């Protein structure tokens, strides 16, 4: 009986020794993710909301469509203006062509009269008349070319208006800026969207950050890029182990004044540290976690 009691006592001491030898966590915190708010860049009725909370979205995937009727009609009107300026340009080009042909014919007569005038076979009046006709046509060509340039400038303005409308139309198709999970939606089909109005909130859940706090005494042992052990709850008394990497260390403490006089006070400072942890779907935003450096 005495021997049995001794064995039990030794077993309890061994168990206690094992517990005392277990590595305790160095810091505690909660998991976070970089959240992205997707907002509307255009005004109009939301024709279709294509996503729901919890959906996984690829980058560039369509989230929602905004009514484009008004912008579409403006685009058609602008395209008609552009076609009108093109017609004007063609008319002016034709006028310039006619004037150049007239100038060609006048030049032939001018060369002939000039030769005759040199030979005393034509009068000064005849030479002046044909020279005047050539000058008039030259001025007409110059004026018409000016009109051509004005029309070309007008067409360029209309093209830029068309580019603007196309850009506005593209913003009526709201797409996902990142690959991630829809955390929360703020609008439904039929509601009115306005520039800057939030459509939904999403985050990339493939990697979460565990934000913990360490004391000034622990800080020298924490380095950027260090691989650390992350512990999460797996049950009432069990823990799961994950690998993480230190990606950020706060440059300033968050809980004590910046001006500390003694070393004893300095070691009480707490510094925020972020640890990137791959997520297989188990980790959730706000979930508690522990870390062993």
C-alpha cells in the first residue's frame, strides 16, 4: 500500500514537472485583415447587385451594375456631333479642292498673259486682271484652310467628350479591386448609388495578421522576418499550432508616455507587433491568438 502511494506521488510530481516545463505564450492578441471598402464612382440606380456576403471574389469580378441610360444617350448625341464635324471637314476639303483647281487654271492663264505682256501682246490691264484673280483665289484657299483647322479643333473637343463619357460608362460597372471575401454589403438592387457611397466591404482572407503586444523587455527578441509559433483555440483546452512571420513592429509604445526616465519604467512599455499567418479557412477576423517567439 505504501509502495502504491509512492508511485502515485511520483506520477503527480512528474505531471507537475511536465506542466512547469511547458513553454508559455509570449504574447496575446487578435487576428486582423486589411479591409477594403468598395464605393460607387458614378450616380444612378443600382440595376443589379451580383454578390452576397461570404462570396469569394476574383480581382476584376463584377460586383454591381448601375443604370447607364442617361450616359448612353449622351454618348449617342456626342457621336452624332462627331459625325457632323466630320461632314463639315469633308465639305471644307471639297471646297479647298475646287479652289485649288481654279487656282491651277488661273495660273495657266497667268503664265500665258505674263508671256504675252513681256512680248507686248497683252495690256497692263489684262495682266493686272489675271494677277488679281490669282490673288483672290489664294486668299480664299487661306481662309478655307483656317475653317478646316477650326473644324479639326472642334472634332478634337468632341472626341475628348466621348472619351469622358466612355470613362463614366465604364465606372457604372463596379468591379472587385482585389481578390478576397465579401464581409458586408451596404446596398441592394434598386437603390440609388452616388459617387463615394459604399457598396460593400471585403478583405483578402488568405493571410491574416495576428496583432499582439510585447513589453520593452521582450522587444529585443522580436525581429522583422522572424518565424514564430502561433497558437489558436482548437477546443476548450486544446490549441492548434500555426507558423507565422513577423511583418511589422510598432516604432512607438501605445500605453505609456513617450518620456520615460528610468529603465524599470521603460521595460513596461508595450509595443504592437503584427504576425502574418496563412489561413486555410479556420482563422476569422477578431479571433484570439497567442504567439511564442
